[in-house]
């Protein structure tokens, strides 16, 4: 049997409302009530996670905390406890590692697993998905949504369709059928600007997108065209990649509409710093150089950076450093289309057992 003929079996596991669920698990008084994890409004705080009870009020991750409090004045606001979240994440990743070393963590609360090598006549991909759900519920106390498919793209889309505590299986050979009626927003790699552009061409579903020839994709998406063409046709070839030591870690967001208000820019710096601090801590990394990437409304793009005396992964230090870098770049004539933060020049701590994120 050639490698090309081997059927892949990929899971995407996503812990539901992770930070908020951990808080509800640890504090019985919060169960069944709206909970948000995030910063306080007077400190330009943002929502890092919202329970499903809070989401019923329209609260979402990355929303300013003050907006969340307006939507639900009785919401329980909890300060993040990242050490606790990392500890719970490690428990979950240990469950994954008991099955396969082929794990690609995306964050503390989600990961891809390639279980191709452990599938046999008695143990299907669905068997392992249900096994993982039971193990996480019994050993950790949380629920997880899992997508089962032949590749990463299919598995990730599937895991998001029946939350919370979902299990969506896409049978081998039915990938295109599964994708065809889904909104193009569901396809990884299609951002808000691409959605707007495609909608203007009367393309609303993944099936309508897939109807176009490869040449059209190359014109629309440039070097990303082949990847998007494969994904929308159900043929994602991206392997599940076990982590290697990175030279830098970065996060970025694109905004629509563009940002101009300094308070809004500060809120986004806080949100980006929270994400990158989380990633660094999970990988036991500390970095000395903090960089900020800026793209203006006219697509002018530039970076600025600062090197600290000591390596860090502390959120507040990253917020303070990034804000000092970007603040001189803010003026009434400028609108910001994209912001990003990166950390490099790592000092490696003792590594965790898990290849997390």
C-alpha cells in the first residue's frame, strides 16, 4: 500500500468555553450561571472566555469587559488563573498522549490528533473520539467537542458544529458533501475581508467556492490559493505536526472597521498580550525581544521592537512594553487595520513533558 492510499484519521478536540468551564468546575456556586473570565473594565479589560450561559446574552471572547457588563449586569467576572488553566490543559494533553504522540496543540484548549496508526478492525476513529470524551469527563471534569475526519480542516470544522459536548463524524469519501452547504466563514483561512469579497461575487457556501477552477483560486488568493482550493474540496493535505522549538511566537488580529481610538487600540494590545503570554507560558518559554507589527488603512506595514533586560512571558510586562512601542505611532490621521505582537530571543526553561502549543 502506498502512502497516498492510506486513509488518514484526524481528530480535532476543543474544550468547551475552557477558562469559564474550569472556573465553574472549581466553584459550584458558578455552575449554571453566566461567567466571564477577563480583565476589569477600569483597566481596559477584555473577555478571555465566556460560559455558554453568558453567551446567551451576546457576550463573546475578545469583547471589552465593560461591554459584557452592559449586556449582562449580573455576569460573574472572574480574574484569569492561567497557572490553573495550564495544569488542567496538561491533564487533557496527557490523555491525548496516552493514545498517540502525533498531537498538534493549537492552544491550551484545543489540539489535533492523528490517530491513523492506532486504527484497527476493533477500534475505529469514532471509538477513540468517544473514549477521549469519557476520559476527559471522568478524569478532568470537563466536556469536549470533537470533530472526526480524514484531515485537519474537516475535523476542525466538524468540532465546531454541535457545541457544547459535540461529536460530529465526517465519513471517509463524504468530505465534499459535508462541506457543500456550509457558509464560507466556516472554512479556515477565509477571513472577514475574503468573506466580503466572495459575497460580492455571489459566493456564500463552501460548495459554491469549490465550483471554481484552480486558476481562479490562484488569482483570488495568491500563494494561498492551492491550500484553500484543496480545503474547500475536502482534500486538506496539511499534516498534524508535533511541535518543534520555535524561534519566535506571534499573534495578530485584522480589524474591520479600522482602529483609531487609543482606548480601542489599548484593548486590543491587552487581548493580544494575553494570548501570547498564554502561548509562551504553556511552552515554558520566556523571551527578551518584544515586537509590534502594524498595518495602516493604506496597507503600509511596519514593525517596531524593544529588547528587555530580562526574558519574560508575563502578560502585564508584555502589555506595558507593547503599549510603549505603539503609543508613539498613534495620531488622529492614522487608522490601524492590523496589530500584532511577537516575542523572540527565548530563554528556555525546563520543558514540560507535553509538546503543548
